[in-house]
């Protein structure tokens, strides 16, 4: 007992002298964490932010679609909340330091069929949560925006102040969110909108309805890549793990760095490619692969090059680590590790629209994509 008393007296002395300070825990809430991007973000925050508490909030549309994880990726969370962002319980924001907003209908085919729901979830609910977060003392709000806001812009790489040309409900929802979040931002509520390039790469909840992931899957399953356009549209890409690094940067960057409100293109200038270049990059590691291009296809208006200079300037230590070649190898290795051979994968639950349709048809979701 004497030893315990001496130890207590020692700590009291340190406190009195100002030599000992308790380390406060940073609490981070991620909405939409049970999707494609979330698992990597949770692992990134857990690995690199000391004494962090990570919580998730998700409706669970894709919770069961775990790809190749030896254990559930959700074991890295301190707490998982389930619910619809359109009916968000404000009490879980109390004591939270930062919110990472990933929750979204993030697929153009879903957005085409459920346009009203896309705007309700991606924009209205997102902004409502941000308003609650500000009122309850949350310091930072990190929003996963998208370079798709540029829509059709081939001539010069788009900068943050370039004109916007959204062609889909998804892109419109991102612009509307950014505009509303700009109005909320101030010294005590720092908002960072990361305009991500098109995602790719392996995830514990893999999607194959993304262009590069689709190409590698098609190559493995059938030995053929079918490009459903003339192959000329431009796409900037970013690996899902590099998205997680950028989100961590947005959480950790100094207060006011880049302004109280920051909207920044997030990716790399080296990752602007035409669609046929992506197919040929897959062919480079699978020489027997046949690449088919439909040169008579109607033009894909979604074509844009993006300038990422500002992100490189602001976040030099958090630049993408993956390039196109390493991303192709990552997807190829990951799909082979799970024995992927499904030539009908576009009809599978690797496609987000198929998951949503299945949930609606089985009565789990209603026509508004709410839980029954």
C-alpha cells in the first residue's frame, strides 16, 4: 500500500507543477462506414491517430457484403450505431470531435432510378447532420465530395474554381452539399470537402461497379474487357486506401489551414487517364487479355481531367501512394485471393444497384430506400 501511496503523491506533484497532462481521446464519427470506403478509413485512423475513438453510423445496406477479410473489418470500431441518416439521432454527436461524412447513394445507376432518394440522403440529410454537429460542438466536418461535379470538361484540367457541370443526381447532390456546408463553416466548425477522383482498389467491402475494378474483374473472369464506350472519356482515379489517407489529413490538419471552409480536388495529376488506358494497363499484366472497344457507342459525356495542384501543396505528406500499375496489381491479387471467377459478376452483389434491388424486392427496404 505504501508503494501505491507514493505513486499517487508523485502524480499529484506532477499535476501541481504542470508537468503532467492527461491525454484526451479524440472521438470521430463516420457516417456510411459500412460501405466500400469506410473499412479503410477506420483502419487508417486506428493506425495513425493516438488515443482515438472511432464510431460508425450506417443503415447497413452493404454490411453483409464483406469480401476477403479474415475477420470482420468492424472489429476496429469502438462502437457501431445503426440507422438512417434521414432520421439521425442527435445524441450520438455529443462529445464528438470530428464527423466524416461518407453516407451516400454513390452509384449513378442507383441515382438514376432513385433520384429523389439520392438527393435526400446525399444532400438534405448530410447538411442536417452538419447543422446538428455544429450546434452540439463538433469541431470538424469532413465531407466526401467528388470530382464528378465537373461532369464534362476535357479541354483543361479542372481546378477548384473552375465552372461546374454536374450530369447526374449524384454529382448534383455533392455540389448542393458543398454550397450549404460553406455557409455553416466558421472558426469553430471547420469544413473540408474532399473532391475525390474515381475510387478504385481492394476493400473489405469491395465494389465492382467502378471502372478499374470492373476491368480487372472482367479480365479475370472471362479474359475479356468490354469497354461500353469509345474508350476516350477522361477519368481521374484514386485508390481507396489513399482516400483514407486524405481523410486523416483533413482531420489532423491545423485549424484554419486552407481556410475555415476548404473544397479541394483530392487525387494526383499522374492519375488522369482515358478509359482505354485503364484497360491497357490491365492487359499489361495479363497479356492474353482481349480488349474490346465499342467505337460505335454513343459518346460518354462524363469526361473530365482534374488538376490536383492544391492538394499537393496543402498535403505534401499525404499524397497518393498508389499509381495505376500498383492499383491494378492490388485488385488482381485481391480478386485471385478469393478465387474470383464469376463471369456474371455484373449480376452479383458486387454491384451496388443489385444489392439495393434485392433489398427492395425482399421487402427489407421500401420504395424510398427506408427500412420497412
